[in-house]
C-alpha cells in the first residue's frame, strides 16, 4: 500500500505536525540519555518468553519517554517493545503513532559493549515519517525523515558515502537460515562484513554512509522503524524479504519478524539478484 497524495495545504499542515512532534521527541530522548549512560553495563538481566534479554533500564526508559510524550499528544498511539506480552494488541487508530525500542542492542548494553542505543520512530497513518537514534557509542543523537534530511545533534549530517572504504563495508545480522545463507554467499567475498548486535545501529550506519548496505533477517518493526525514515531522508532503498509491516495497523511484542535489506541502489540490486 502506498501513501496517499496530499494537497499543498495538507502537506504544510502535516509538516507542522511532524516538526512539533519531532521537537518533543528530541527532548524526550535527551531526558533519558544520562540514565542510559549511568546504567550501561551496570544492570542485571531478566529473560522474556522469547529468550531475549530485558533489563529494568529498558522498562524505565520506555515508561519515562512515553509519559513525557503523552502529555502533549494524547490522541497518538504509543508502541514499545517492552509492553507486556500479556496485553492485547494495540490497534493504531490515531493519525500519528510512536514506535520505541528503549534499548536496541540490550545484550551489548547489559554486558558493557558500547554498540547500543535508543530508537524512536514517529509514524503517520502507519508509515515512518521521522526517526531518532541515540547512538551510545559516539554519544550522538541522529534524527531525520523524508524532506528533513539526516541530522546529527541537530546539525546537517555530512555523509561518508563518498569514502572508498565505506563502499566496501556492509552490515549483516546472524544467524541466517541455511538456504538463505547459501544464496547470499557471494556478498561475503564481495564486501567486508560488520555484525554489531544492534539492528538499529546497522540501519543508522547505512544512512550515515559508513556502510554501503545492511541485511537483517531477525529484525522486528521497532528495530527498523526509525532507520526506515532515515533511508527516506538520504535517498537509500529499503526492501523487505516478506510483506512490508507498513502501514503499521496493529502492534504487539509478539508480532513477527520483518527481514529486510537497505542501502545504496547498487547494493540492493546485488541482493535482489541473489535472492531471485
């Protein structure tokens, strides 16, 4: 399903609504950074039903961040990876919704490995229109969306795409099912591989131009909603191996994975040729 076309007046109104929420989202994330940094590598872990790690910091950031946003945007829908699996699915009925991964790379965060961060996306009618990624490893907040460009700490970001070395590096999340892995074998000789333990940072690094592309078969919608907006901000492609989760109409932590690849036109064409 494609986004519907808007009149000029409707576009200006939508842009104002997005900017209003982007300002609030930025403030909300910044309010959690000191907490994030203070508890990095200092928390005990629990384990969810799907055997993934969770810490009290994940839950606290989720509650604090959404409490802040809900004060101004009471009609918006709020979706977090850390909502209880016993809760009923959230049906996204408002024009705007927020999708949060309070700590992406929770294993890294808990074990004291710096590749982790906060991912927050703003969706309009189910499509990501603006994203935020706080990257702990460089202590910087990246944000952007279509028509807004990509920013680092509110300054226009200068892409690394022209760097010869970055064009030779891609990100991949493992494990990969064997039959798919066999199809992808050529990329392992064509590119230098980075595996980070954070779907969000993979997508963010692609948008920054540090990686030519990324492929992740284990991602959930909260891992990629913000960097989907980043891809549109910088003109990268974004493809799903199965059906696209967007427009997002319903949210629950048990929702299925959404395997994807993103990056330059050349990288995406290479992956498409291998998969076909």
